[in-house]
C-alpha cells in the first residue's frame, strides 16, 4: 500500500479557485481510479492558503496511474499553486 501526505501552498488571491479545482479533482479521482483507496484534500484552519492532501493507494501501480492522470486532470492547478508541493510518503502500522 502507498500512502502519501502532501502539503500545497496556494497563492493568496487564488484560494477560491483552488477549492473549486480541488473538489473537481477529488471527484475525478474517486470516479476514475479504482486503485485509489482514499483521496481527500483539506484546508488548514490555521493557514487558509495551505491545503493538505491525504492519499492511499492499493499498490505502487495504482499510485503511478494516479500520477499519470494528475498530469491531465490536475494541469490547471499549476496556476494557483505557490511553489512545488511538499510530499511525505508514510508507512501504515
């Protein structure tokens, strides 16, 4: 199983646009990637410009599928992000 926690900073004037894009991306992932167990995006309460993505995949192949799809389905996010996402891979106990 692959588990990932990613933190994304959004430009101050793009928060609402990002929320719309993130909701659409979550729907797309859930409907088109059967190997994705969990894909949720959260907005931090203490920093509304920061979003945290929690992702779980059945295996590395499912994760690679998601990464390939992200190039298409998440392409518009590049304009709202402030820098590259910080990603942390986790091992479930």
